[in-house]
C-alpha cells in the first residue's frame, strides 16, 4: 500500500517543495522532505530516509540521485 506525494526539486537552490498533502511546505533538502512525508503518513515507523533515493523523477522514472 503506497501513497504518491508529488514534490518539486529546484536544482539551483537544491530545495524540495511539497505543494499539497502530507508535509506540505518547502524543505532545504530532499531528505528533509522525505522524512516529513514518512512522519506524516506513518508516525509509527522510523522516518529517517535518504531523500536522494526516496524521490523519483517523474519524467524518467529514475531516482532523484540520477540528476545530482
């Protein structure tokens, strides 16, 4: 059971913005955004995540780390 959360990565500032839903706001890092989403959706699990391997680039289907 997964839930899709859309976010936007800005390569120039390296920030991630979640425009709506769980964790909605701007984050300084992809990992910060990933932790916020996991914490909001399932507070009973450890939310620590590497954002570069958590987020997927919609256009390519690859992990965010592919554009690092």
